[in-house]
C-alpha cells in the first residue's frame, strides 16, 4: 500500500474511533443529541481539513519518494545516475544524499570489476599469443633433434636457442606467480635487512648477462648504512625487477647506476639506465597492469606489461612508493622510497 493511502487510512481510523466514542457517549446520555451531531460535524470537517493540509504539505515528499523509487529500479538495471531533483531538506533529503553516494560507490566498484575483467581477458590473450612463439620454437627444435636433422656444427646454437626459449617461458610463469603473490593477503615477515647485501645477491644473479653485454654496474652507497626493518624476499624481487627492466630497455655496453641514500626517516634506492627512455605521456601509466610502452610483439622488449605493475604492488606491500624520471633516448631512473623502521639497537653496516 502506498504511503499516501496509509496516511488517509490513519485519518479515517481516527474519525471512526471518535465516532464510536461519541456514539457510546450518546447512548449513555453523557451528551445530548444536538451536541453529538455538532461534534460529529466538527470532527469530520476538521479531519477532512487536516487531511487536505497534510496532502499539500506531503506532496513534495511523495514526489521525492517516487523519484527515489524510480532511481532504485534504474540502479538495479545498472544505471548509475544521481538524483538531483530532491528538494526536501529533512530525512528524505538525507536519504537521497546517501543514495547518491551509494550509487557513486557502486558505479566505481562496477567500473573496477569491468576493468579487471578486461585486464584479465587481455592478459590471457596476450599470454596465449606470446607463449605460442617459444612453444612453437621448442617443438620445432625438439623435433629436429629427435629426427637428427641438425648437423653437429649447428648443435650448440640449437641448444642455446632451446635454453633461450625455456627462459622466456620461465619468465612468463614467474611473472604470473608474482601476480598471485601480490594479490593475496598475506602477512609479511619483517626483519632487519641490509640493502648492500641484497644488492650484492641481486647483481650476482645477473652476473653472466652483465658480462656478456659488457656492462658495468655502478653501485653508490652511503658511508654508513643502517639495516631497515623490511622483508628481504620482497625487496629482492623489487630490485631484480628494476635491474631486469633497466637491462631490457638499454643497449649493451651502457652502465646501470644503482644509488642508495638514507636519512633518519626514509631509505631511497634508485636504478638508472641509459636507454630508450619513456615519453612523458607514458610515464603516468607504466605501473598499470598490462601497460606496455613498446606495443609490438617483440618478446625481448614487449613482454606482458606486468613487470612494473608487479614492482609497484610489491613496493606498496612494504608501505613504500615508487616513481620514475625519464627522458626519451636519454634513459630512465626508477626510485623507490621505503620508510625507515629502526631503533637505537638496529645494527649498522659500515
């Protein structure tokens, strides 16, 4: 039943009760007949007048409630629109404001879900496309080896190619694994971490590639380096991702500069390459999932567009920030800023 009919029913119920009271009073001769008729007439007239006044006063409220009802049906059908024609300043107006906020939040969540679904589909499509090349190469090379179609002089190059394609596949799997770790709520183990030791381990992981490409990593550390309370494994992934990115987007023979600075509140680590750089319009989106500055299908530089997204997510897990400073054909500097959480008893590395 609509609200206006409920109000009318309430008035009619009140009139009925009053008439019953007057009738009983008349039967018991508490009032005379003339007085009873006068009371009934005054009662009906006053009730009708009150009902008319209430209807006029509540008409804007009825309109506002109808607008809220229509918008709720529209919201159920995925139409996230604001209600701007609410004139009431009472509870109805407050309800309309709450409704608009809810609609805005639902629209945001719905948009994020749609974007996430698109990203997932794009990632699956890109992964299927990119993974096909190394798989095809592995199948062709293995078939050739099986049928003894490769001459001995070409055997080493063929095996090197098999290893290269296997590494590419392994990188894809590793990136997907890191995504699952960044999107899973888990409690990190926080412990004292020395950045110089982490850097030494990470650079050793790239030692062969650095030697082959004739690169010289320049590591600049402060004279006195405090250990920070962090997670060593997450920090290792971050630094390795940044070094790998620097090697991927800069030519062989150019150096990689790694600099650590530290003050009483923060530790800053920067990785600089002297490569192709990033355009200003691309710098705002490079940490988005699946965003790739180089849009070609070149696996050497294109990739899945997940490396920097993963790095950004890992830095956030450590309550830090990451930024980029880059210029086309001049190189890029990626800087992470981590909060220092240490006490007077925290060890110091000199």
